[in-house]
C-alpha cells in the first residue's frame, strides 16, 4: 500500500503529460497567429466585447472540443469507449 502512495504523484504527472500531448495535437489545428489570438482572447475573459467573444467561439470551434474530449477520455479510459464518443 505504501508503494502505491509513493508512486501516485508519478502517475499524476504521467496523466498530465498525456493530456498535454492530446491538447497539443488539437492546438496544432490552428495557425500560429490564431493560437496567439486565442490566448489573448482567453486572457481578456469577461471584459471581452461581444465581437471578441464571437471570435473566441469560432477559434474554439476550430479546435473541435468534442473530438478533444473523446481523445482525452480514450487516453485515460481502461475500457474501449462507444463509437459515438470517439
């Protein structure tokens, strides 16, 4: 049991690393200028204008959040996911 507790942080780091790689693959769907703009708009948060919010929605849509969620779930799920989540 104590061995498991000591190794737990390593598995968390491994999970974070896997998730970062999945996120990186999806972020590469955007051009470098779009990635910079996405970061700028995300930093603005609630102070963004309606036009900026629409632009943020469009950029996030290009990242395919549903596909990202499926890829992240696939990376961590011990069982095969149903086809609709892939």
